[in-house]
């Protein structure tokens, strides 16, 4: 997951940072909240688009193409932006952009489910098409923000937090990977059960509520870790004076 050769200051030996397990717990909690929301959102979006388009996979195909294409096009720009901006501003901007996009998208979807028949007769059905475009665009924006947040935490914050301790980095790396794999299984299962037992509108409301709660939790935890770890306020510098680069392709290992 982490390219240790990119960070020459990390070695197999080195002193532990004080209370590193405490920071690891908080960052792991943030990663868990973010990953759970992402998995639920992507699974639900595919189901919603299939339902809207008459149980046809066309909109789901467009959704996947736009989301993947946006990361391909803007991935390098995101990585450069993360390198240039302060760490706290990067995670806060990414966090709020992601959650605002998902929240708006949920609201639009709830309105579409509630007034689907009425919307089909407005502007000869073009209002529905516009709503499809808005939903897919917002989903792509949310995915880009999620990608930025994932890179910032897993490729920057955790590396800085572990300092010179290569073993500690490996343990945190493994913990995040285990959480990611567990959430891959249970997140779609949980939102799927909500939609099956209730309705698609309730499913949108469930994701919306989860999104707002996780926004508060992630913001508080990230702000707390940033305040408690002074080295996070200092960006690593190259010999030429620029920020230390990361491999852009490596940063998207956890993106969808």
C-alpha cells in the first residue's frame, strides 16, 4: 500500500511516537467511517439507477464509466493538490466536498423516487434526464473527494505519524487493509437490507443520515489528531524545495 522508497526517512528501526496506538485508533476509525459510507453509497447508487431505468444496466454503466474516467483524468491533479496544500486543509476540504455531494445526491434521489411519474411529464421527460446527469456528476465529485481523502490519510498522515518506525507503519497498513476488507462485505449488506425491508426512499434517508453522522465523527477525529501530532503541520520537503511527491497511481489502490 505504501511506497516506502518514496519516503527515505522511514526505516526498519526508529523510536515509536508517543501514544501512536491512540492516533492509530482514531485514524482507523476515520478510515472505517469513510470506507463504510463509500461502499454503501456505491452499492446503493447502482441499485437506484437500475430501478430508475426500468431494470436496465445502461445508467449503471454510465455511472461506472464517469466515476472511473474522472479519477483517470483528475487523479494527477488531486495528487499534486495534496502535495501543495496543508494537511488539515486537504482533509477538511475533501471531507466536506464528499459529504456535501452525497447529501445533495441523496436529496435529489429521494425527490425522484417520490415524484417519478410527475417528473416524466415535465419538459417532455427532460427533467428526469437532467436529474440523472446531476446525480451521476455529484457521485463522480464525491468519489474524487473520497479518493483525495484516502490518499491524504493512508499515504500521508499515517506515514508521517509512524515517523521512522517501519514496523509500526506495516502494522497500521495491515489494520487499515483488514478494516477495508470487512467493510467491503458488510456495508452493501446493511444498506441492502434496509432497502429490502423498507423502500428505496428509506434507503436514501439511511445513507443520508449515516453521511451526516460520519461527517461529524471524521471531522472531530481528524482535527484532534492534527492538533496532537505537531509533525502533521510540516510538509516533507525535497532537496529542491518542493513538496515530497508520491506515486499517483499508488494512491488509488483503495479508490473505487
